């Protein structure tokens, strides 16, 4: 067997082991993601926690005031309900629209009993836009309100378009740190400060009697929006590894037949 063929076999073996390892890693990630989603589902059934005691992805309750004049609007869309499936409130407004991201002034109390006023963004939910892209009128309460929702981390843009354009106030991701710095919220003088102060936001949970937009999120929709594709990824990597094995088997069999024929 020539050195060239040995190098080829070594390369294929290394790639196959690497792909198989990635498959097992994705299988492990699937278990972790399922446990993560189960934890969120359990938190959704438990009483909401005060913001000062909550961790990311907990359901929380806060009382305070909206700062409507510093809202940001994140472009999004909602699919049409499938035929024969009753649409929930979160899907009543299908088509193009925005997520209404509004700063919320509330009181944050620590374990030592000390409290301070803070700003945290609240995703009030989906607001369908008109055909010309303009925002329709929607409720902007000025009095103190008590909200319940899910505490989640700020979003970051991916490698591929579309990307946020903060200077034009065009948003495709809920990057609350950038929003806070652009709108001049306290504690967001620099992007580094904003990333600490505004590293999380609240997804408002839909009220049972809510009928008007913007629509908050329901638990089922909230869980469905968190991707869990690790099973498909594992099958893909294992399928590639198996393909290598099959191709290598045919390659070696072909070489053996040629060697036998030469004899």
C-alpha cells in the first residue's frame, strides 16, 4: 500500500471519528436542552418570583411604570394559523409586525433588604403593523402596573443578515443593551456598561383575558420558540460518518478486486 493511500485512509478515519464525536456531543446537548426546557416548564407552573431572586428563564413578577417614549420596535412576522387549528391570542395578528420593547422602571430588592430603582426592558409582545408599515394605535398605560413574564438574556445578531442598525433604529434582534445605550437609559453611557446593566429583559406573559395587541407570549409559544434541533444534528453527523465508512468500504473492495485481477 502506497504512502499516498495510507495518508488518504488516515484522513478519512480521522474525519469519521471527528464526525461521530460531534454526533455524540449533539446527543448529549439534546439531553441538556430537554432538561433545560423541562426546568422552564416547571418554572412556568410555579408562582412567579420577585426579580431580585430570579435567575434567567424564571417566571418573574414586577411592579412599576413603562417609559413609552423610549420604546424600540423589533421587526418580526407571525405565520398564518394552520387550517383546522384554533389560533391562540399570540397568533391573532399574523403577518408582519414588531415586538414592542419598552423600558420599565421597577424596584429591585436584594437579599440584604436594600432596594433600588432600575430600568429593565419588557417585550410587551407582537404588534401587527399596517400595510404601509406604520404602527397602529395601542395601549400605553401611564399608571403603575404589575406584570408577569419570563426573564431571558438579551439577544445578539448572528453571522448572517439581517443585522440591527441602531443608528437608524432598525431592529431585527432584541439587543436590549444596544437599545439602552441608544435611548440614553441610566447606566448605559457606554456599550460595556449597557451590557452589564441591560443584559436581560422580560417576555411579558399574555393575560388570560387579553384581546388587544400587543399580544404577550403564552407558555406554549414561549417554549416552542426555544430551538431544540440537537437530535437532527446528531443524526446528520452520524449519517456523514456512516457515509464515510460505506465509501471507504467500496474503495477498499475495489482495490482488492483490482489486485486480484492483476494476479
